């Protein structure tokens, strides 16, 4: 439907304003006549019965003190539904008292269209993890419109995921009514950057990078560097100590066996036991 509104100025209460319509190139016909209120305003709701190109105008016949006037012509395209929207046609009529008449313009305004899903936005937390085959990063996939604003999914949406390094679920589902879904990326033992890509039918894909950084390991007997997968230290030949009694490294906060002389994570020498 179309809402036609206007104001007669200076205000004329009880004035009869004629709203006219025609197809482009045709003859004017009277759509309706409306009466202004105490402030000179009028309104009318019109539902076109056919598609096509139309023109609208408002006409006032004047009174003994004011000349007649009419608004400028406004064009209107009527299309088949969907989409459905309400067009507000604002018609303002201005009349110069006693001397001359000035017609105000007709304005057409459409209600803003409902935002549509446009793309997937992908973020990672944290963006750096150890390349130890165990550390993880949470991957969040958001549904956004063309302006980057989050949107709630109108259906259960399947999202395909891939990563150039590490492991991640191949698909996740964004539930209806939700605007995001998450997955877990597990680091590989290869140092470098993993590029995570999310895609879904009809949407622009999104991606994010996660850095797999080197995790150092130190012998807890001699303090020398040793491979992450080594069972014994290549420098001193001893296996890492074990036991249920543990302590906290004062340098990095790692939890290590009570008997460790060096921290396995940072390599710091541990204080001598007081016992």
C-alpha cells in the first residue's frame, strides 16, 4: 500500500484536497478527495490494483482568500510482489496567501529493505599457539550482511571448514536464530601459519590465520634443548623425571616434577630444595 500525506500551508482546516493519479502518458483521474485537519494536514492510503508506471499529484481549488494550487508530479513504479514494502508518498502543498501559489514537491520514500546474509566473518582466539600437536585455537564463524553487521541465520546453515595446517572439523552447523558457530583448530607440529577458510552456499567466504610457533623443550636434568618427541635427552642421555610430586617454575609458571633441576618449558634452573 501507499500512504499519501500532505500539508496545506498556511494551514486550512476542513479544506478539500483532491488526489489525482494517471499512468505515464495518460490522462489525470481523481483517486480520492480528502479533508485537512486543524493543522492543514491530510492522509490517504492507496493500494494500486495493477502494475505499471504511475504519476501522482495533489490539487487544491483554493478559497476566496487564497488561489488554487497543485503539487509537482511524482512518478511511482508499481511492481509485482514479492518483495512487499510500504511506500510513503509525502505530498506537501504550499499556497501563498492572497497573491500567488507555490506547489510543493511530492516525495517518495521506501522503507529500508531487510538486511540479507552476505558473507562469513572468521576470527580466531588465540591467534598464536604452540606447534606441539596439542594446543588449540577457537575458530568463530559469524554471519554478516553487506555492511559487516551480524545477522541471525533464518535456517540451519551448514558451513564448510578447511585449514592449511593442523586439524579442524570439515563442517559445522550454524543453528537457526543464531549468528555464529565455533570450531576448534588443533595445532600441528609444523612451525608456520595455518589459513582457516569458512564457506557456505550463496555467501562470500571468510578466512583467518593462526600462527603455529615453536615450542621449546629442555632437559630437566641438564637444562639442554631437546626435541619435543625425544624420549631421552641427546645431551645427557637421561629420561625426563616423573612422579606425582610437582612444583611451579618460578620463572614461567609451568608445573614440573619436584625433582626437576631445570624447567622443561623455559629452561630456567630451579632453586635448590630446602629439604
